[in-house]
């Protein structure tokens, strides 16, 4: 049994299968087991769901990754995060259907699932994972004090996939805000340089910054955008702003890594240790 584990909530849709492909590609690199999870409302639905999951895994053929089917009674908002915690998962790969979808895993509801869990998510639309995994990762660094926490997991992924990291920051006119942004960039440069990771920096207008992030990701043909869930404490509203939702449902369908803030200076990741 693998020491590391990933979770893929699966509803037998194309977008869920796309998320599974992302998980398999990453699991090959790190030697992780992948739990393919389906949540049902009633006990009587378990047997049929297990059969469908096992068929799905069988059809994947020899992936070189251990895929394990799991069916659970409950609801997606509680049970995906709970299952990940119980199995000490390092990462959850979840498909989102944009405006609507299975068991309400639309963009806004996907964010509620993320908020419930302490485990980082990679939210996938229908863009398949590249042959080399994640070659280019875009990392927005804003004024939030937690923004640097995502650097550890990004660095871990970049080391294994030999990724290029593209940091983007807002252009601020206020001297204090400008200093804060510059300090974050300096920290990121030192952090990635120490780990021999190639990094570029782009300064973009602070107005419409979310759109600038996606624009850069398209320009760099990025495979992943890494963001923080800045509304972790706002559970009932899931996310107070539209920033995170805009990112995970971006029109370019670029997968989004969403990291929940934790109480450390810049976060840590044992994902690829």
C-alpha cells in the first residue's frame, strides 16, 4: 500500500474522469494510491455504485497506479473532506461542471466542498493533463498575508514535474501596498531559487487582477493556476468574493490548485517529500 494517497470524487461523468486522469499522472510521479470515491444518498445505492466504479477502474487498464474504489453514504459537502481526512490524503482532484452538474458540484458548490476540507484541491474542468504533467504553473501573489503558503506545494510539484513557475503580482500605487507586494516577490524568488526552480515575475494592473492572472496563464500555456482559499472562515457563504470561483471556472479551463490557509509562516507540504 502506498504511503501517499489522493482522492478523486467521481460521478461517472467526463469531467470527473478528466480529474481522475490528472490524479493518475501525478500519482505516477509521487507513488501515491488513488481512491476513487462516489457518494450516495442511501444504503441501497451502494452495490450499484460499487459495480460501476469497479468497471470504470477496470477500463482504465494498467495505469501503473493503485486505484481503489470507495462508496460512501452521505453528502458531498461533508463526506469528501471527511473521507480525505480519514485516509490522510495529500491532495483531492475534483471535476467541476461550471454552471451546473452532478450533485451540485458546480463552481460555487465546488468551493463549498473545498472550504470544508483542510486538504488542497486541484479543481479540473475538461482540460486533460499534459503528457509531462504540469510544465508551467501560474502563481498569483497578492496582499493577503496567507498568499505565500501555496509556495511550498507549488515548489514540490515543480521539482517533480520540472515545472516553470510564473509569479504574477498586482501593480500598486500606494507605497505601503507596493512594499508588501515587493516583499512577497522577494520571498518567492528566494524560495524558488533555493530549490533550483525556474521562475518569472509579471506585474499586472490591480484592477481586474483575476482576469490578468488567467490572461497570463493563457499566454504561458499554463497547466495549473495556484490560489489560496482566502475565505476559509466564511463557511456558510463558501466564498465572500467571486475571485476563487472565477479562477476555478476560468474560460480557458486551466486546472486550479486551491490551498486552504493554515497557521504557519508560509505553509508546508509533505506531498512530494
